[in-house]
C-alpha cells in the first residue's frame, strides 16, 4: 500500500487501524488482505495465529473510508449468502456460518449469554 507504515506490536494496535500489507500467519497463509480495517474481534484472534507484529498504515483513516469498507463487506456477505435465509431454521449450518463470518468481517463483539 502506498504511504507510510509502521510495524506495530499487537498490544499497540487499535480497532480502526488499517493493514498496510497482506497479513500472513506463521505457515504463510493469508489471514487478512492489504487495506483491511482492523476490528477488536480480528485483533483478539491474532495470538491464535502467532501474530505479534502488524504492518499498520500511519496515515489517519477517515471515517468515510471505514464506513465504505464495512459497506463493501456487507454487500459481499449478502452476495455470498444470497441463497440462505438467516431467519429460516431449515439450514442451521449455513445460518451459523453466515453469523460467524458476518460477526468477524464486521467486527461484531461477542456478548456472553449468561453473566
């Protein structure tokens, strides 16, 4: 990605920051594409994949860019799951997958069911 970036320790990275490069796990598999706006849910999963340092764009990300990215994610998810009715109980496996993928891509926080 053009522009300035820093390699930041995971503890320094905050939701809303943008990846300046493709993020790979320790096996070399792509975890997140370049330009991804990081969410709290994404950051929470990094230690599981052996990620300790992230390449982060140092330029300030405009809220409009974040909103546009989330809108693109929502449109893509709607396309991918276009044949699945999330309110229908007939295909619970696809509905569950849809919920998990949507929560991850849109940065939805998990809330405990029982406190």
